[in-house]
């Protein structure tokens, strides 16, 4: 069954250097790369690399970045036939700095991504109906996500919702009831709940609160500490896989893609989160955004070793 991704698509310009610049500082980097990015495109590419059939629905400009982005999606074997081109807004881009420890700082110019609306959702309802999982993020207007989640609920399609970047005012109360699995990190949980879960115990509390608000399940990602899972009979910490990171730019996107693929394969929630954790961990061992996504063989090898 197909995974449908409604979301953002950027071209990422990434500079790799020893340190991140401080306010007002200019630093020299060692090299740069230009590649496919944006949370929606990253998640679509990562799911496709795991072997899932993926339909990506997004919006790009008519500039050269738009063609380049679509070409890159095709290289990942992602179908973007239902994506649209915007003649008055440019393709989204992200300017990324990565230091020698794998930490990053990112500036995003959203462009055409923020022109995605309800019309795009209505146009792809037949595609959504044929999908097993819908993946959503917040680098596109919230109204489009709400419409897509509502349609998915009516069609019986699971919704995996990555609330990133989380709006300062939080999410509409009614949206929680349309989400099958919500996957915030600590920072996003703070925007949603008003406090940052700094311990595993606080992460458990936060995940339970998100479920109490209506989400079917909550997976609160904690970086190297793992992910706390609540819902579908689960209430447990799934440990992280120990790796040496090169870049954490797309770890969350690869985690979400792995989760969606595992759920579409019929795995239970805890097993799906363990699969997702392996995907996220492996992505940090490679440079790049979409390019860092692991293959299913790589994921299964890590799972077998752990």
C-alpha cells in the first residue's frame, strides 16, 4: 500500500565546517553541498529508500530549483505527479550550517511551500483513499494539514503527524483527534504543552498528555536517550541505537519515514518505533538531508545487531 506525503520541498544548501557561526561572526567552512530537502521531501525520499511506494504532494516554483528538486525526487523513485508549480512564488530553499560534531543551524525560505492549501488536498483525495498512511509536517500551512487529516480519517487512512516546526500557540484542539501517531521532540513538545520534558519521566508525562488530548498514540523523541511511546497499549521507552553522528539534519525525518513504513507493513507500535529508531540513528552517520536516508537492508542489519 502507498504512503502519501503532503508537505514541503526545498533545495538545501549545506555548509560543513568546524564550528557554527556565532551572532555577527563569519566562519570558513570546508565544503558545501546542494541537495533535496524540506521535511516533506525528506520523509518521502526516506520512505521510498526503505522500499515503500510513495506519492509526494507539494508545490515548487518555476525556477531552476523547482526542476532540480523534482528531478531529485524522481531519483529516489518518489512519484510527484500530483505536485504543482507556482508561477508567482519561488521554490523553497534552506541554508544549513553543520559543525564537526554534527550540530546544525538552519534558515528556511519557504516560498511556494506556504501556498499549499485545501485545493491541493481535494485534488488528491483518490490518491489518499488508495494509501495506507498519510504523513504530515508543519512546513506547509496548518489549514492544509487539518484538511488532509480530516479526509484521511474519513477514508480510514492512518495519519503520522510530525509537529515540526511546532507553532508557538500550539495545535488546534480538534486536530489531535484526527492524528493516529504524533511524533514531537522535546522542543516541539514544549510548544505544544508549555513545558520541555527534560527527563524520561517528564517525556512519559508529555506523551500521556498528548494522548489525553485525543491523539491515538504519541512518540516523544529524545535523541540519544531514545523515544517514549504511549498508546495502543504501550507505555514505554524505546532505547536509541548507539552510533557516532556525522550530521543530525534529517534524523527526525528518517525516524518518521521509518515509523510510517513500519506501520504500513502492519507492525505493532513498539516494533514500529524500534524500526524508526534504527532509521533515525543510521541517518546521522551520513552527511546530507534526503541523501542520508538508510536502505531497508541497512536498517534490518542494525536491528539484527541490536
